[in-house]
């Protein structure tokens, strides 16, 4: 069997991995990327035409710097490729003043000094009349993030991977990693056709992370994506320019997210992770069928309540996967401070907007550079089982 030697192996060339591969190759690092499918494939977590792009991130104020780094890198890459990876139409975070979308976006904006606009109830309903009771009430307000919008996952992943190859990185596509062995000299990444020996490895396989590194406290879940059309007399109300990216908390605590349509895509609206249809899965055996009752009925009723001018029967549904961590924050860093291993994952479905920025962080970690942002809140060692397991592995 052929053996390839390299400085850094990147296992998984999806959102985070293709970005790390690109950013390492751009530095002149000897890097090999391994991907079990192809660049920009529809079988993991980085597909579905669009993703929300937000800078005032409700999930953690520290993510704003990562989003802005992604914007910086994607803007430069897009200029070089004559493509657009972020469409900055803005994002509306709405709900009660104390709701997670509103309070979280406001905190992120205050912490990072972001130029957001606060809308009271009258301003919100005047600007976005497509929202209706019972999806909103008199307490509903909003925060508008003008740096936000939507991004394009398949397009960006392909561009990142191709940029890494153009810079000298070696990509092994359609190659499945079966295991990773830790040695005194570094790591051995095993596949059915080739062995990669490296000084360190970055594992960024999304829903497959836990299969390669069982100690990680990650839970992959099946997550359908949905597309919709407006009723005939409401088409212009749901253009992307009128109905930009949004995250909305209904008065009863339910959450919707999405954006309007354009020439390239339909209206996209989904709901936050709940018991069904967001079931725990094995990434190798995930159910890729669509089930009309289990997958669609619940969200259709939410659409009918909140946006009565949208036809509540979706025109397209495809399955995706997200991977959750126990506290809702990413795992990015060195488990147990192991110098041979860096991991990236556990993004709860809001990771793609940060892909290029996370890739830059992974490259900085691998090369020992100073990090451009404080990512202690992403440190995988905040979970004692991770740190303990890696301490054992390092001692073997």
C-alpha cells in the first residue's frame, strides 16, 4: 500500500476542512486533504444552495470576529474567482426584547461594536408586513444586522478546496478514512488505498467526527431543509431584497429561520432543532428519504401561522445533518493539548458562515501562529472527558 508523508493531514474537506486545507496551502505548508466524497458534495452538512450569514451572532459574541474573518477571506477569494460567496442583504433577528435572537444579536453587536439597527414593534411591522399574528405579537421587536445576509455552501467549499490545490496542497478525493493512529512521530491516517503519515492531523468530518474520535461529546442529527413559494399575489413580498435573512422567535418560544427568494433559489425557511424530525443518527446510515407527515407537517403549520402569504406546502425538501455539542458551542482546538491533533466541529447547524474564519484558525493552530481571535469558548478541553481521553492517548 502506498504511503504519503506530509506535515499536516486534513481529514474531511467540507466547510471547515476545505478552508483549513486552503489556508495551510496558502502558507506554503505541506498539506494533504482527504475527503470520502467530492468537493461540495450533498451528503454531509455543507449543501443546500444557501446558508444564513450573520455577524451579530446570538450564539456567542466571540463569533463576530470569526464571521468577519470569513467575510474578509471569501471576499478576496471571490474577487480572484469572479464569484460571490456572501450576499450581504442583511439579517433581521426578531422576537420579544428578551428573546434569544434579539437579546443575543444585541449583545454581540454591543460587544463587537457592530453597526446594527434596533427596530421597535411599529418599525418592525412597517418594514416587514409579511409577518402576521399569531407568529408575532405587540412585544415583537427586531435587530437588523447590515453586514449579514446569505452565503453559498457548495460554491464556497469547491472554491476553498480548489484554491488549496492551486496553492500546492494535495487532495485525495473519494477516499474514506477508516482510522487514525497516534504515534511518537505524529499520526497515521489509514484509508483502504493509501496511508498518510503526518506530524499532525486536523479532523473536520462533521457528523463523522465522533466515529473517528469516539471521546468527543458530539451528537449528529438528521435535519431536513425546506423550500417554499409564496401564494400568487404575494410574490414580490418575498424577494430576497424585501425578505432578507432572518431568525425569528415566535411568542410561544418556537424559532424559525430563513430568507427570501431570488433568481437562483426559492424561499428557504426552517425551524430550530426539536425532537422531530431532528432525530439522532449514525452518519453512515442516515435516512435520506423524505416523509410527508414526520418531516413536513409541523413546520407547515408554523409557516401558516407566521407567514400566511406563503403556501404552507413545501416545493422541495432534502435531508442534511448537523452535529451538536452539549453546550451549543463549537469544538475547535487541541483535545488534551495533544500536539498531534486539532479538531473542528459541533456547530449546531450555524457553522457554515464561519467556515473560512475557522479554517484560518485551524491553520494558525497548526503552524503555531498567534490566533486572530479569542476562541477559548470553543476549547474542546472544557469537556473533561475529552481532555482525559486525549491525555491517555498521548501517554500510549
